[in-house]
C-alpha cells in the first residue's frame, strides 16, 4: 500500500472513530495519527507531544488497529489503562470493524501478582500467609469474600475487578512471577487467571499493559508480554522513572522473614534453621541501623557501600539462601502438584533474597544505594536506564512515545535521551535487522485550547524566595487571598508534605467563616477518591503533594485556580536524582542543568496543565515562587508550560477570579 493510500485509510478510520465517540475532527489529532501511521509502516521511532485536548488516545489507537499487526500500548497509570480498555476501545471497535471490514481484538495484560492464584488460594492450610489471616478474624472474612468472588463464573481474577480487601489478604492469595509454578505443572492451570489473560493477549491486535511490566521484561531479558510489531508508550515522560523503580532492589526484614518462614514450612531441617537464624540477625541489625539513622540524620542519603553493621548479616543471608536454593535444585523427588507449587514459591522467594544480597554486597559503579529509615529498607537502583533501553527496546521494534509534556524549554532532547534515543548522531553498532535508535521523528502537534485567552499565569515578584522550612508567611497569605477571590475552586500543589500541612493549618484559620470545604491529602490516601470529592464540590479546595501534580482531570468550575507553592526541584536528599546530578558534574557538565532543571520543568508543565481541561475552562495558574522570574533558568521553566497570558499584578488576578466565581455562582455552580 502506498503512503498516500495508507494516509487516506487512516484518515477515514479516524473519522469513523471520532464520530463513534461523538467528537469532532481536530487538526492536532489528525497530524498525530498520520505520523503514527507513518512510523508503524516505515518502522521508525516517533516522539510526539500532544497537548491537552488533542485526543491522543484515538490518534494512536486508530493507526495501530489499521496497521493490522500486533501493537503493544504501555501506560504509566491505571486510570489511562482503564480508559483505553473500558471506554475508548469498546466505543470505537464496531465503527472501525465496519470501516476496515475485519474483526478487531484488544486485551489487557498485567503482571502475575495482579491476578489471584487459584493454587495458592486452594492450597494447604499450613501456608504461613494463610495462617496469619486466620489469626485476624476480620481478614479471614475478607479472604472468604475474595474466594467467593473468584469462584463466580466469568470472574477475571484481576485485582482491579476484585472486592476491595486488605493488602495482606491479596498477598496471601497471589504469587509473584518468580514464585509461579507455570500453567503446565499446576493443577489449576486450565483455570489460571493470569495464564488465560496472557493467552487472550497473545492473539489480540492491541494489547494494553503498564510501563512497569514492559520495563521488567526489557531489563531482565525475559519474555513476559506477547510478541509485538511495535510499542506505543503513552505518558512517556514517566517511562524512565517507572523503569528505574521497576528494577530498584529492596531489602527489608519483612521480606527476608517471609522467605525464611516459607522455607522452614517446606523443608524443615538444619538448612532452613540456619536461614531462620540469619533472617533474625538481619532483622535485628536493620532495626538497630534504622534507629541510628533516625537519631543521626547525617547518616541518611546515598551510601557508597553496604553499611558496616549490615554487611555481615547480609553476607550471612546470602550464604544461607544459597544453601537452601542449592538443596531445592538438587531435590529431584517426584511430588504432587501442590507440593511442586509450594516448592516453586519457596524457591522464588528465597532465590530473590539471595540475588538481592549478592547485588548489594557488590554494587556497580553506575548504581546508587541508600537507606530509608522510616521503612527500614535498603535500596539499590541504577543511575541510568537509557543504555539498557537503547539496546533492548529501541533496536527491536518501532517505539512511539507520546505525552502532553515531552519538551523541556521547547526541546525534546532531554526526554529523548532519557528513554535511550540517540540525539544528534547515528548509532554505529546497529546490527542487520535492528532499528536505529537515532532514526526518530520528533513532532509537537500543539493543543486545540487557546491557552492565552483561557488562562492567566500569575507570577508574583514580591514574594521571598522559598526556604527549607516550608511555605513562608507571605506565600500562605497570598494563597489564602487568591482562594478567597476564587470562592474556593482551587487545586493547591505542594512540593512537600510539610507544605501541605502548613497550608492546611493556615487556611482553616483564614477561611473559617467562608463556605469553602478544605480537602487535604494525607499519606496513603487514594488519589482517585480525593479528586472525585473535589470535583463534586465546586467550591472546595484540594491540597496535595506530588501524586496530584499529574493525571488529574477536573474540567469545569471546580478548578479555576491552580496554585503551586514552589518550583519542584528534586530534594537534595533524593538519592537517585542527587547521584545523577553528581555524575553529570563529575563528567564536566552541569547536574543542575542536565538533571534538576529538566525534572522541575517536567513536573511544572504537568502541574500547570491541570487548569485547562476543556475548551470552556477558564482560570489562573499561580506560581508562588519568585525565582521563576528572578533567575536565569526561569525562561526554561516558562517555555515548558502552556502559553498562558502572564502577569505579576495581583489585583488583576484577584479581580479575574472574583468575576469567574460570580459567573459560576449565578449559574448555581
């Protein structure tokens, strides 16, 4: 098929899909769909920035389905994954099948741990995790509810469809990929929720998954997901961080003690007694170390090696787990399916501890280790994942990376390099049949919104520069006055929990006599329920930290003011970012310019993007950090945001907010 024929086919299919959802054609969406179609047919990479309102989901789903080959879509958030498989794809499927004259299929696939394990659920009663549930009556009731749901005809076994239960209940009835015995050896193999979901995904035209699963497959070089002809990364600005998180090793007393308890149940004897003793010593040592760090903050942060007082306990763990794994491997006794499954779980759990201990005792030059005292956890993460992504992802199949925020200071380079694309030169060692990571098109299709007329960017110059002790009195006063003018209707974003807490205390005093509900995020809160409440109470305000800076979609009168307390630079004690910045400095570059500034620009672009979510939205973004206008790097930050009309005049801003509030109030909103 010629390029022009393909473009015509994609355009007609897009028109049919847009009509099916009751939408209207958008220039940016059309341009993006054509670029995606070209990338798929010509087999080159594509980075496409599609601003809010473009309709980027259809702009890549339609060409993917027209393409006729298997395409994998990976998202960062569960919300987008659900939107694709529960809303977008079902709505456009009938129209596209009629247009293309063939059946179209799609499926979702998640990690094994996201599905119930029927073998474990129906296994032996002396499983340590099941025994723990019996000791807590309320958890046993939840476990029964989960079992009843799993037995219902048509149950997916998917955690996201299941009744809400305590995380311990889910954990006791699921397994990790390393602990799974495999469909062929399992008595419940034919009914396995995970295996059946994967089988469905193997034959689908479009498979929707998450960044984490794709990252694990790439880094471990172990096929988890179905084969595909191309990959679409949505929310691509998060992919590097999700990959880093997916391959970060964690060592905790709880994890170690669980593996030791499982091993002792399965094979009581000297080897597992030794492992239990090693686990106890480690648990005691890491608790003591956590106490030390909490009492002496100078010990926090990046570690060059395993701390001295943890080295011997970790070495003891490594030796004990190695012995248990070797014994399991040497045991060739024929077992029934239940016993085989139990052995697989034990081996997976113990082997994982062995692997983590070995890595932590010999960290690589390009890894960073740190300790988190609040959770008594030792971490080991790679400084960069771009190299492995370049070799194992970008040479294998075309990658289409998209997001509303892919440029920093109007340039794609920072994001492109972080994902592994070669910018400004060709890759020399590309083998025959591989795709060149330098063969990438970069495209910004803009947004259908008129940001300059729909929104103001308020940049007050009179406020003091932020300090380390949270928002200043002046910033809190300014915030209160803006919220008062807006009649509530505010999403206030903070770069720290301390900022949230200080703002909550201040606003409850100064807004006490006004009918403005204050919704304050707390650690562990579900973002979804917070946002639903905020959207349902138009005059409310929502105060929150980093998890609210991205992915929040509240069009209409509930959100006419987005206030940001400070530029979200990485904290100096954030180990991975600090280590990346230090490495850039040591190489003769600038850690601030290459690491800290791009990260802040990306978050700021995401945060300011919460304001205008539809063509009818109006409002103000207020950045209460004077550095954005007083420092030279401010232009990079400003050029990364939507092009709002800018002002430093507080009177103009407050009058505009009052006018909007009056209009909405007259409409009963």
